[in-house]
């Protein structure tokens, strides 16, 4: 690792990860602990942390879809962000499989709050410290954001928002020296599919990635100050093809593939 890359990671003093208790968020923690030895890592999550997790980061219990919890978190942000350069990772999110509005409308509204509103809220609240102290943002989008996704319609739309918003932010904030990365993993070995309503393995190992592989791709891309990374060469090919198809054709093909997934 070059001295420039080492100094990039070592400068961070505060790292905030939403959904740090599992999946991609949990995989970020040990990597960042290694690369950013002087940083204080905070994990924002609804779940109760294990004793092992408490040794790796400072857990903050918060429901990012609950206005009362956000108000309480806002009061705590000066303590969290005022320690030096900030790395903010918006990782929390979920999806639901089935024709809209299955399983119910409330599920989709909560999905929009967590996948879209919470990252916008956190970046907006963190921005004064990011501008003053310096820092970077990673927003975890998805390959689902590159085309319409029937049966995952709301989820795909939230990830499309996060993808395009992140790339716009990268341009808006580069004058302030703030790096913004849209991370777009494909199928990953996390709890996503279970929460979305699937049982058992959905994607064969040959077509999926581990959370650790996704994190490695994200960290390399942030080092290079890229605005977008699609993790995994197979996902890169799929995205390159699907993003160039006419929208109607891309939607029809997605519908055929996703209709067979649960079978």
C-alpha cells in the first residue's frame, strides 16, 4: 500500500456506519478498524448489539425511520462528528419481493424512509462537519438501481435514487474536498433475501459475492476517488448490458428473471 493511500485512511477520526450489525455494514467494521486505527467507529442500528460487537464499535440504538429517534440522534451528532475527519457509510436498507403493494403499503413506505430519506437526512446533518473537518461518504446502492425491477419495484426505485443522488453529490461536494461513492453490489450473502421474503438460497454461489468482497471493492474505489463502483466483474457485465437496453425491454426481461427467482 502506498504512503498516499495509508495517509488517506489514517486521517479519519470518526466513522459512522448505518446497519453495522450485519451484512455489508458488519464487514466494513474490521477492515476499517485495521485501516483507520485512530478512528472512533459508531454503528447505527435498530438491533441490539452483541458483546462482541461492542468491542469493535460504539453501538447507537436508533430507528432511522422513526422521527423521534432522529430527533434524539440529532442532539448527539455534535459529540459524534466533532472529533475530526468523518467517514459516513449509509448501508441500512431492505427490500420486499412481490407485486406492489405486497406485503402491505406500510412496508413500502418504511422502505422509502430507510433506503432514501435516512441517507439524505444523515448526509444533510453531517455536511457542516464534513466541510469543516473533511471526509467521505459511501452510499450503498445496488445493481437493482440500473433498471426497473418488477416484483422489487419500490426497492429498485430507492436504489436508483441513491445511485443517481450519490453521483450528483460527488460532483456537488468535490469543491469541498469531500469524496462521495455510490457502491452497487449485486446479490450478496446477507440477510437481505430472508427479509425480502425468500426462504433458503436464492442466488448460486457462482453468481453472488460475500460482504467482504463488496467491502474490498468499495474501499479500493474510495481510495481512487471514484464516484461509482459496481462490485464483481459479472455484475459489471450485467449492468453494462441492462443499462443500455430500452427501458420497456429492460423491464420485461427483469420481470421474467425475477418471476423465476422464488421458484
